[in-house]
């Protein structure tokens, strides 16, 4: 799952507490794993359904989604370009 590769320690809406949910990243002051949001969205649930079912706020979900989106926008290292040898075929 993509959520595992993000540095959730940089997201103020979540926390990881040893002994709570096996140290999984959860919404701050809850036992609701962040991964549950992504799993439910992938399964077709709406944000309103997740809010109602898991008792988190729309703001909490928005903070996590925005954090994940910003993390995807992070600059990546410049690609290594292949050597620029001439091609025998002209364009």
C-alpha cells in the first residue's frame, strides 16, 4: 500500500503510538488507522461514509489526503539520461 512509503511523522493529523494498533499510523487521539481511509476510498466509499462509519472528521481526512498528495508532488531526483548517440533514422 502506498501509505506505508510516506513519512507520516511529518503529518500533524496523525500519530504512531507504540502499543496502540501495533504502532500503526492512526488519526491523532483515535485508534483509526490512516490506511483504513485509503482502503475504503479504494473500495468506493465516499468521505462522508468514512466520517460516519469511523467517527473521524472531514478535516482529519482532508489533512491526510492533502499530505499524501503533497508527498506525491515532492521533487524527485533528476533522471539519468541515456547517451545521446545519433539515430540512423531521421524524424
